[in-house]
């Protein structure tokens, strides 16, 4: 008796942002390591590391490792002066 492998009937979709080149040359390695160390020292909480994540993505964009994208679309909203003043004592 012969069994044939049947492919799944589930339709797969490509990632929303498509594929992107890996950083083989380590151009943004320092930014990535800073972010990873921040995550590790903050119990994997990303909130304290928000600025480092932004710097890492900026590095990737500046070095053509990902497409240029508005930081607002990536979840990095700029705070207005009013919002900054409200948090100040």
C-alpha cells in the first residue's frame, strides 16, 4: 500500500511587509544588541526599550535593510509638546 503526502488545503499568505534582507554585515548589530540587552534587563518588557527599537529600525532603513516607512505607521507616534508637559511635574 502506498501513501502519498497531501499538502494542506490551508491557503498561506505572504508577510504584510514582504521579505527583507538580513544584516549579514552587522551594520545595525550594535543597535540590535542594545535593544536585546534592554529587553533582557527589563524582564522582556518592551516599553522601556521603545527608543532603542526605534533607533534599530531607523538604522535598518538608512542602510537599505528594510523599506523606508513612516515611524507613525510602525507604532512610534511622536508626542506633542502638550503631552510632554502634562507628564512633567
